[in-house]
């Protein structure tokens, strides 16, 4: 791991993020996130996040599939 990431406590951030997941798949995805220095990639990631938020706001019925409750993502594999 990059020494700068350690200085910025990136491993701790990932650990805290993983704690907001309720199933192993989500925790694995959260723990595997890597920062990017590529401006285009960062903008694409932000756009995807924005799109997901807008979709969930526009389609409340999808909340049951995504299972967002109390800010925690639960296992939706069985419902999909």
C-alpha cells in the first residue's frame, strides 16, 4: 500500500466504510476500493454515484431491491 495512503489513514477509511455494509460482498467491494489520480476516472465515478442517488430518489420501489435502511446496504442477492 502506498505510504501516502497510510499517512492519510486510507486503510482506516476503507475499514469504516466496510462497516456500513451488511453482507460480505459489500464489505469486499468497499475494502477493495482504490483512489484514482485520473481526472476522467474520478469524474466517471462521481457521475455513477450521482446517477445511483437520482435513480433511488426517482424510483422508491428500487429501495426494496437495494435494501437501503438506516444508511446501511443489506444483502439484496436473494431479491434480485
